[in-house]
C-alpha cells in the first residue's frame, strides 16, 4: 500500500464524513420543506420542523467546530540545538538517511513513548511545522543504539507522509465526535454517524498499523535488525518498569504529602536496582493484548515482520550501549525543566529520594499502627496505647480479641504488629529505615545492620509464651516500647 493509495483512502474516508453530515442537513431541510407544504396539523408539523431544524443546526455547529479547532500548544521541555548538539546531530543524520526533513523542534515528555507530529495545511496535503517528542523515561531505559532505531522509526513516519495522513484521520474522527456530541443518542442521525465512525476507525486504524510496519523497516535499515528488535522489545519493559516505579515510589510520597526533588533521578536508580527483574521480564514478556481499534500492531507481530526481512534490507547493527540520555548534554537541567512543566506537586514537601522514601514509608506505617493502637486501647482500657500495650495483650493470650478488634487475624495481625515494632524501633532512636530501590524500605540498626523481627513477631502472635523473646530482643536494642504511640 503506497503513500498515494493510503492518502487516497484517507481523503475518501474524510470526504465521506462531510458527505454524510451534509446529507443529514439536506435531509433535514427537505423534511422541513415537506412539512411546510403538507396538510399535517399545524402544531404537530411545527414540532417536527423544530426537531429537524435542531438536527441540522447541531450538525452545522459540529462541522464548524471540527473545521476550526482551537490551537493546541505543544507540551514538554523544548530541547534546542544549543542544549543537546549531539542529539540534534543524530536526528539530522538519521533524517538524511531516511530521506526526509528533520523536525523543527524536539521536546522531552514524561512518558515511555516517542512520537512525531506535523501541523499541516490543506487537510494534510501541505507540509507544516514538525515536532518530535521523546519520552525521558524511555531514554533512560534505552541505549544510544536503541534510541537511534526508535528515532529512525519516527522519522520514517515523516518520510512516508504518515504525519500528513494522520491529520486526515484526526480531522475525520474529530468531526464525527463534535457532530455526534451535539445530537441526542436517540436521534437516528446519531446512529448513522456512530456507524460511520466505527467504519472510519476500522479503515484508518488498519492504515495506521500498516504505517507502523513500514516505519519499522527504516529502523532496521538504519540501526540493524538486532538493535531494532531489541528496541521494540524494550519499550513494553520500560513501560512496565515506569508504571511500577510511579506506583511504588512516587505515589507513596504523594499520598503522604511529599514530592521528590527529581522524579527521573529516582527512575534511573530504580532501573539500576531492578536489572534482574527487568531481564526476567525481557526473557518472558507478558502476553500483549491489542484491540482491533488500536493504531499499533502487537510488538510480537512487528518483531516477526522484522525478523523476516532479508539481509539486504537490514543495515549493520549499531553497538553503542551508552544510556541514550548522554545525547542530551545537560541532562539533569533538561530533565528537571521537563518535570517542572509536567508534574504539579502543589505545596507538598520536596525531599531528595533518600529522605522521601523512609519518611513516606514511616508516615504510611503510622496509619496502620494507629488502627492497631486504637483497637488495643479499647481492649486494654488504657489511652493512649502503644507497642507495650499490644505486647501485654498478646502475653495475656488476647491475640484473637485484638485481631477481632482491628479486623485482622493470623498473618494480617502479625503484619500489623510487625509494622508497630518497626515504627517503635525508629521512634525510640534504636534504628532507622533505609531506602531501597530493590524492594521495600529496610529496618536497620544505627550501625547499618539489618534488623528483622518477622519471625519473632509471628511467634509472639501465635504463642503467648513467645512474647518474652520479642521483648528481650527489643530490650537488647534499648527500644522504648512506649515510643511512637
């Protein structure tokens, strides 16, 4: 499917949007005329004419809004040639290799993604301002060689005029949505629009998927088959890693009204600490599910297509294994600028990760200990309660009653008591929480020795006689069991 053929299909599908819309307007106008000259009762005819007029007006307004959309300001941190001369040199060299014009600007965004856009004119038939978006998390996960492959793919979209065809698809979808939004879902005209919308999506998304396969071929020619395949396979791995990092670390801080001084610095540490897990994910990737409405084919299909290319179609693999952010020059400044635009942390306390992780973990733990101590105080009849109160209840054989009071039994109760032990150790100054990018925070003694109370706590919850052993270990560390209440 050549560029001209794809363009012809796109233009025809877009024309169909306007033909359908104008047909609805013409049908409504004819209906109004027919009612005006009919013998139908005046009130009924008037109501029907009013309804048809509303349909025509809604369609016209929707078309007007779609054809004159509000300008969209580009997002992300602008990366000038002075900022990153090596990146710009690489992009220009790759643009020459795929025989297209280089982008007019490059912007950093906080997503595991890379994309190109073009503000075209004349429904995508005339070239316009080109912008390349590079995801900072993606750059942190890719090598220079892999990034060259990704850049070649994106520039291949320019070479194949895909960005111009994208304008056609965008206009068609936007027009249908704008018109449909102004019509009642019970209106027969909206049913016609909805049917054509799904047909439009099926056709244009099929073209988009074909464009992805063609753009992948540019990656292979420029970076080599092995590098292109590894870059493709790394994208979902990086996406999974970034999602886990945000959930486990960034959200942890935000929930406790804390924010990091640099998000991407944390993600860099996360990637370094989780190499083993990421390697396992690469070796055994999760099954990928794609909808028929998705504009991108599954990674596995794209890899198979690249593997099937002949040696003559594949270039030499690029073996630059440096982290691709080296191309940014003043990496920290650019990443920080991007974060300031992308993340709004409000008035949260800003901390370095080494401070934020243990502080957020401690704050989160206090919510659990508060629940435990409330239940213990209710049972013991003493306020406020503390770890000593909990140990007294366990020693008196009231573990089951304590569990019922806090809606936790067995392992769940042991987990709550374990959290209370850790917070009390920290509160009494006998230990501290050490941040870890490889897993949960670790409780360590002041000399850095890891402290593990899990076995002692489990035994104390299960057997009242074992509480003495837990008390002895706490006393050995000079832990004040009344601290942190």
